[in-house]
């Protein structure tokens, strides 16, 4: 009897094992983890579903993700993307702090910090980098999104001034160089020095003369930039007056959050730019054009000078060597140079959110956790190894970017082949796992050689700050309207056709005083807490 029971038990155990095994095996082979992720993608970017990096991720994790798309316009028109039926996550969600928190506290998106046990890579980052952990928190201490972290040290200085060397040589050759500009042809090398008044005098010649010799004096654009753009804006031209300008007109000086617009030097800069505009040195297009308009217009070498963070994307190969770097302009009155520091963040918060509707949150988050590994991050950011973004063989353990894409430009290749989004490319990644693109290295060395040392004394970027729910709501009310008021007053002054008066500037500041003071007070309080938290 006893033997029989044992015999039956063994049989039952065996049977259970067989069933369990087959269930387990079935889960694995049929890849039970199937997810649908909405991503914001333009048509020119290749289908994520066939990108080698995503195929590799699927094999590696046994997770089957189906990508569906919104263009940025479609996405922007959707007031409640989290409410879209049938999706598990939104990639390139781009939610603001307030939106993340509002969706998070209502439980509509997932508090990712509660799933760290299935996210070894993300956990490691949060432990090693308290500043990142702090940056990602919402007012209730939860992390509601996966970040994009790309630390190259480039974003803080997004403007380098280039000048058309060939045109300057022509002014010298033809005896047209203004008498108060004392430069020789031997000065025309990367890192050349110019005072702001010398630069202005040269631009006036670029405007008056047929510099490219096509028989017309109207096709030359003396100075171009993309006003208010994240890169290649006019901030450092304004900074040359002795102000730590950036596109938000807001920075930190020695630990204090300040608006540049309240500084006398800012007003003097605006008044001067209004004169440059009326002289035709800056055209209205500088205030209306998009990045791609700017890039398209400059290709044939019609810009006398321009601000961008490198010249290769702005210029055709045939005219690229005609341009050289001008160091930040020297202020004629003080003999000094100044550049501001941008607030473009290397830690971006809202790269991806997981919806509460997702049935297997652990499964999807352990899939996304892989994105933080160096090889995946690199491929997500630049394109797959298999599609030729990197050399097939690593060198000294590092992935090496392939700079040669034949007829295709590096930017064009990357735009079509790289999904971007959730990545972790920090200093340790560049040191150990991924070689930087040669153009990124060139930008860094240009900044080191010609720009960084002129940083306005004590100026630093505003980091990712954490706000309370009340602060977020108040900022939401004040910040965007203040931003619009500044932008319209500023552009109106420069392009309005009359010289802005000190009185109009004072009136503008008085009208916005409440907003300015409120925003500064809340920014400062959050900045003080940030400093406390990371120390
Ligand atoms: Ca011409």
C-alpha cells in the first residue's frame, strides 16, 4: 500500500513536472511577452520593427514589441495620449514635469521605481549617480519615466561663430577692408580674433558688395542664425556685451538664478541688434527660419558669417574650407569676451512612459532596461551595427563609429537609422565602451580651444529641478506666458524698425515683474533643494 502511494506520488510529481515544463517551454517559444509601443516618429525614419537593433533586443530578451507610430504633428494634436487604447507604453513621450506627475499620481502611468528589481541596469545608474536619481523624481519621490542620458559635454555651448574667410580675403585684396579693421590674411585661421565693432564693419561690407561675384549684391546674407533655437542661436552675440545669455534668458550666476533681460547690458545688446537689423546685417529670416531652412539656405556658401555648433552640416563640401572659426567677439569697451551657458540638459526626463494598462509591467520594463547597456544605447543613438553605423569589429573593446556613409551625409544616415530615445551614454561609456564620432570629438576640441575659457564668470546651467505640485502649477501659469512676452518684445524690438528706448524696456520689465519674480523665486527654491539633495 505504502509502495503504491509512493508510486502514484512519483507518477503525479513526474506528470506535474512534465506539464510545468511544457507550459514553461510554451511560454518561451511562443514568446508570451507581446507588447505594443507607440512612438513618435517622422516618416523619413525607418520602421523600428525592421531595425536590426530592435530585432537583436527581441532575441536577447524573448520580448516581442510591436512599434506603432505617430508623427510629431499627430502626437501634438492628441491631448490625452495615455488614453490611446491598445498600447503598453509611449516612446519619445516628451511629457513635461507637470504632465508626468499628473499622470503618475492618478496611476495612469507606472511608477518605474517600484520595478527596479527587474531593472539591474537602471538600478545601477540610479545608485551610481544620485544627481540622475534626483533629476528624475516627481514631487512625490516617484520616477514616472525612463530617461535619455547623453553626456558629451557639448550641449552647454551650442554656438560657434564662423566667418567666410574667402570673402574677408577678397575685402583685403580689393582694398575694401574698412580702415578701422586691422587684420592681415595671416590672421585668417580657426580661432581668429575680432572685436564686435570690427565684425560689424566687415558685415556691412558683406552686405554692400557682391562678395560671391555673381553680379548681384542681394544674394549675400551677412550674418545668419536660428533665433531662439537650441543650437546656432544669437545668444553669444548678445553675451559679447557682458551678459551670460542663453535662449531662455535665464541662467545661474554663483548659485543665484537670474533673468538676463533685467540686466542693462542685455538692453544695450538688443538696441545694437536692432541697428544691425536695420542696416541689413541680420535679416528677418533669422527670426522666422527653422533649422532645416537655415541649413538649406547656407549650403552654397552665401552666408558671410553664421552661428552653429559645427560647419559641416551648414555647408556643401565645395565651400566648407572657405569658413573659419571666430573666437567669441571681443567687447570693444572692455576688451573682454563672454559666452553664456545653455540650459540644454544632458539628462532628459520624459523619453518613455509605461501605461498602467500594460498587463506585464515587469516584462516590458526588463526589456527597456536593456536599452541602458552600452552596445544597445550606442545603436539606439546612432543606428545599428548591422546597418553600418559602427565598424563590425570592436577596437580595444570599444564600438567604433563608421564615419563613411558614401554619398549619404552622416546626419542623413543617422536621422533615418537611429531611433534615439532611451539611452545611457555617460562619461564611463565613452571611456570604456563606445568611441565618440570624429565630428563630436572635433566639436569638443573646438569648444576647448576657442570657446569654453570665455564662459561668463560664475555662470552655470540650470539643472533638472524638482518642484512641488503647487510650484509646478504656478510655473505652468507664469512661465509660458512670460516666455512668450519676452520672445515677442525681443523680436519686436529688433525687427520693428525703430530703436528700442530705455523707457520701453523698463515698461516691459514692469509689466512682467510679477511673473519674473515668481519664476525666479520658485526656480531658486528648487535649485537650493537640488544642491542640498546631491551633496
Ligand atoms: Ca552676390
